[in-house]
């Protein structure tokens, strides 16, 4: 059954962020969602998107146009800030396969080099202007219908890109004050970058701090070492914000809310029903597995998982990571259909009494 | 010969150095092992590896996290570097060589390095291709070194799909090679579907799997020794 409601996807997302009542949870994402279908129709190669604002915007818009997925998000890689700070990246232009860009050359090679400073022309370096341009193009294309989003990295994840992750993790334990200083500088850089994206008209910005997952770091280290700098970032952003962390997040979900983000985003490893109890009415986005379910799963499997997300109490149906481009368009459509037609189970009398 | 008491003291010190990620302690105890002419194999397996097993348990209990794991690994290597030249090689009846690396597009190598460490400890010859390794390189290296085992690691969903290609290629060229895949997005489902022989879903599981492998190797070693004596 097609959508019968009258609220536009954009109104719905903006109202949700504003804390107003929405007619149903939106189905969108703050992370990349290029599809090979979109790429093929446009005749673009994935590796070429990262350095071309128009191609970036076209592919982002194609997902909405092809499937009704309720947003447009650029960019598609995670190297924008690191590159502007001076790292060299690899976009794998020589390959036809889809590979996401990675950092080839870091800027911090040892502990002594951790006292970096932000380049004076930081926001004009690397691809920050290009992403800004892509946001503008995307707004012009589909910005009346759907919310346009973008993302930046969290300070710890960014630190893990510009220096050896191995060293960063050990120093987080051995010399937390040194790591704290670096995170403080990176938080400033992230704010500068995010401000540019706000200026371009992004309706929401996701801060991706996946390096700080409880699969890697203890909740204690997250609270003491990383949370203060996330707070610093969110206190300075004006638009709607989402804090995304993948992997184990059940123990840190309350800290994620404390960061000051408008909403928090978790992946399939989070027990959302449990988290809901801990964080009360704070906005919670999640938490389907974007590869094993949306790409590799059957349509029935997709429907079942999406129903579970909604039963568990997510405020928006939202993936646990970037959506892998080979996603079958039918699966996205099945997901959208499930969201359109979902009715929250009527609580029985016992539950109402509580 | 050293006394049982002294042997136990050194084993405890090695074990605790690893658990408490004390590199200097591991070095001191290892040097003493060498000076006193204690069996290096004994020191490695019943000291260092025993400590790493406890670290694995602490990790699983979420008392330890990845930083602690990495620091414990440093302590283990500090000891291993001193002890390894003194290991008497036994004929184990297996070649014991492994090709290991993180697939192209992925620059995360912590899980891979932990697995590698356990192979190092077990006396395997390790051909470490590093990270962001072009897919063809795995096949090429396996054929070149005739290794028994190939371990592929991917930390991200977005790079995991490359592993299927490597598995298919390896199987086509050498049906007998054992293939293990690992990394956060990998599931037993995927390992099965793609025809891998084993999988490890995270650093802890990788560590456990590797420890299991080392343990079975240890058993083989003991059997070999028993045969020799008998």
C-alpha cells in the first residue's frame, strides 16, 4: 500500500527533531546511501563521486527518486576532515569494484607530533568546499521534499585516522591528557567543518564517532575522555544533530544522550528496547543491519526486522551504518512499505495501568 | 636444572607481566629464563600464553578493552623476542605457515595483528601482508609460499565483500588451503555461504580461535614428545 499521509518527508523529519508530534516515524539515514542502481542510471563510477560535487549530489538524490527513501545525504566517504587536515587519501580510482576511500598517509607519526594545529585555511582545504557545494546542489534538487543531511567524524574517530589507531588506543590508557588535548583541537576542526555544512543548508548533521564503541573502549574511558569533546561540538552547532556510534552501545547510550545531540543513533548490536528504558523520551534512531538485512536479506526478512525496530521503540527507522550500494531497490521499497503501514501494537489494559 | 619452585616463580612472573601489561617485567623474567637455561617452550606456553588466555577472559568479561589487549600484546612480544631464539623446534608433522592480511579498502589491522601474534607464539611462519592488501596478492602469496592457511580480515561491512572474491580465487587454485575470515561484520552465515573454513567475529573471538589453534598444536607437540620418550 502506498503512503496516504499528507505530511511531507521533510516536514516529518524536521518536526521530529523539533520535538513535535509526527504522523509516523520517518525512514531515513544520516550516513551514505548510494545505490548501484542509481550509479548505473546516471552512468557514474563510485570512485568518481568523491571528487565531483554534482555527481555526489545526483547519486544522493537518486536514492530518494528511485525508492522513496526519505532523505538526501552527502558525502559518501569518511575522509573529508582528515584530508583537509593534511592526510593523503586513496579513492581506489583504479578499481571498478566499490571501495570506500581510505587514508593513505597520516599526519601524526609518533607521540611527539600530537600537538598539531588546525591549518588557517582549513575550511577551504581538501574537499570541504566540494561537499558544501554538493549540499547546495542536493538542496536545490530535492530539498523541498526531503531533509538534506551530511556528516562529520567524531574527534576520537578522526584522531584514529590522522595517527596510528594502535598508538591512539594505548595512549588513551597511558596518557589520557595528551589524547584529550588532541581531541580538543580536533573538536574545533570538526565544528569549523560542520559550520560550513550548516551554512550550505544541511537540515541535520550526524557526528560519526564509531571509534569510541564499547567493542573497543570501556564506557568509563568514553565518559571521561571522549564525552567532554562531543559536548563541546554539539554545544556549538545550531542545526539538528545526531550522534552515531556503532557496535556495543547499551552501556554508553545515556552518555550519548548527555552529549547534547538532538538524537542518538545506534546499530543492530544495541538492544533498543533496553536502551529506550534507559533514555526515556530522548530521540533514538536505528537500528537495522544495513548489510546482512537490507542488502543480503530477503524481503520478508527486511519486513520482519523493520517491524522489530518499530516495536522496540525507535523514533526513526535508520540503518546501523552506510548502506552498501548493491542493495536491491526492492528491499528498500519493502522497508518503506513496512514503515508506511506499521501500526504500533495497542497496549493491553495491564500495560496502560502501569 | 632449575628447581620446580623457581620454574613456577618465573612462569607466574611471565603470566602476570602479560596480564598487567608490564613490558619490563616480561623482559626481566624472560632474560632470567634464558640465563637459568629453563625450557623456552615451557616459558612461552605456560607463562606468556597462559597470561594471554587470562587477558582474553578479562576481555570477554568486559573488564579489559582493546587498549589493554594491545598493551598486553606488547608485553607478550617483549618476552617472546627474548625467548624465541631459544626455542627447540620439534617436528610437528605440520608445516605451519600462514598468510595473513587485511583486505583492500580496509586500513584496520588490530584484530589481524592479534591473530598474527598467536601464530607467532605457536611457531608458525607468518607471511604478514599488512593492511589494505590488493585481493590478488593473497592468492599470489599463498601459491608462492605454499602456506596451509590464509587469514583474511575486514573491519567494515564495506570491505567485507572483497573477501568472497579471494576465497573463490584461492579455492580455484588450491582446493586444500584452509581459509579463515574475521572482522566485526563477518558472521558464521557469511563464512558458510562464501566457503570459508573458519571465522572470528571480533578481536576476542579471533584471540580465542587462535588460542584454540595454539592449544591443539601444543597437544600435538606433547604427543610428539611422548612418542619420542616412549
